[in-house]
C-alpha cells in the first residue's frame, strides 16, 4: 500500500471519528469539562514526516504508548504538551508540583491511566463497530522529543513497510494546549479493516 | 551556509562547510562518517539493524544499507574510504522495558548492528554517545567532524 484511495480515506476517517468521539467523552467525564476534538486526519506518510502531525520532531511531549493486540493490531499513542499535562494533572491531583521531565510516580501513573482510558474508549468503539476483537497492552510513558518517541512504533512498522498509516486527532483548541491521539494500524491490519468494510483498493 | 536536515530513515552526505542536523533520535541510531582530510561527512538516522529482501528499499532505514550508501556517496564527493572514521549516537530505550518485548530494546540492537557492520568494513569508531533513555538531537560540523549532541536536559559534543 503506497497511497490511499478515496474510499479508504473515507472509511478510516469515519473509524477514527467514532474512536475519537468516544475518547473525548471519556476525557470530558474524567475532567468534568468540555473537550474539543478535531475530525481525524488520515494519511499514509513516510517515516520522516510523522512528527509533523504532533507539532514537529523537536517538540517536547508526554507520550503514552500502548500496543493494540487482537484482530486489528497496531499502536495507539496519546500525547500531551507540557501545558496540557499540567492542566490534566492539576485537575486529577490537586496542588501538584510538576517538573515535566521528572514526573513523580503518582503523576506518571495518572498520565498512564488517562492514556489507558482514552485509548480504551477509542478502541472499544472501533472493536464494536468492526465486530473485531481488540485489546490493549499495559501503557508505557516517556517525556521527550516527539521524533525520539515516535521511533519506537515506527521501528515496528518499518519491519514491514516504508510508510506509516496515520489516524491522527487533536484535542483542545487553544494554541497553548495540545493533545493528540494517534492510531497506527499495522499494514496487515489496515488491509483487513478495508476487507471487513468491503472497501477494496483500486487495482 | 550549507545546512541539511534529515529525518527518520534518511541519510545525507556533505562537504565542508556543511552542517548536517537530525532532530530527536530515540531508538534510532545516528551513524556519522567523516573523512578528516577531504572534509566530507555523512549522517544516517537509521531505524532498524539489518536490511532483508522484501522489507522495502529505503536505504536510510537500515543500519547496514545506510552505511554502505553513505560510503559510496562520500567517495563520490572525494572522500577516501581508508581515511573515514565513525561516530555513533542514539540507540536509546525510550519506553520502560517489559517482559519479553523485543521492540523496546530495538535501540541496543541498532547499536550492535552498527558496531558489527563498521568493524567488518574496518572503519574505526572514534567516539560514541549511545544507549540511555533520552532522545538526542545531532549536529555534525563537516569542517572538523565535531558532533554536537543535545538532549532535553543536557548538551555535549564528541
């Protein structure tokens, strides 16, 4: 697969919308505030371009990494910039002092749990919709440059492909607050998804 | 100024006074080759240890094909293979390890693959800043081969 046709693009945007809608609801419930989320951006991109979709390769972010297992394997990444991580943590843990690059165990656990809940909501919606079994690995957390953290899921995809299929949505609208949820289906899973929904590639 | 920027799975070679930068190497390995006499340098931001047929043909993606391609490109710019030295930076483990997950240790596999391939080619590794748990941003000055390395909390040069 080197290019998505119109139907594939459409299907993935729809799937992404269902997932992100549920994730946004879950997040709004936890935080007790309204969450804005963008329509997903779907694109097949070369590895050097992936970081553009989370604000650039050198952008410092907190990243929660989860492997997707089951019928449609892949990776989910939930990423927050420092302002957003601060805002989220202060509503979960009142009076918390925060050093973004040296988070306490409690702060790390809270962020991982948040990533877990968002990804869980995202994927259970997708699993229901597609009638496929999907489950998540335990979450892992890193706070570093975007490109450096993206290297891990890209290495997983790189074994099979020169491109990453990216389903990206952005949380929050204010410019200082940024959150991202990235779904990266493995190449085989993407094809399987097209098959399930009867969207064939143009031969 | 001749400034070049490369991303994941890319490589480039340049002559002095060129500067080659790459931002945010995590588990990827930065392989730097330099001929101090011809003042020709190269940098690769490689993702995976070894090329295998049928895994795509992007030369910069794999440690071995990236090194081979850089050597050819540097010779085309006037470098002599016998004078070329190497520096390595990157190969971090970005996320905490779990039981039996080989993906999380891809960084150390990339380091080992670079060491092995360079040793097979008889190219000396004169400096390295590898492993750990932090991403690195690299900048190679092709005038003297100095490699500047930045992490979120530190700066160094090798």
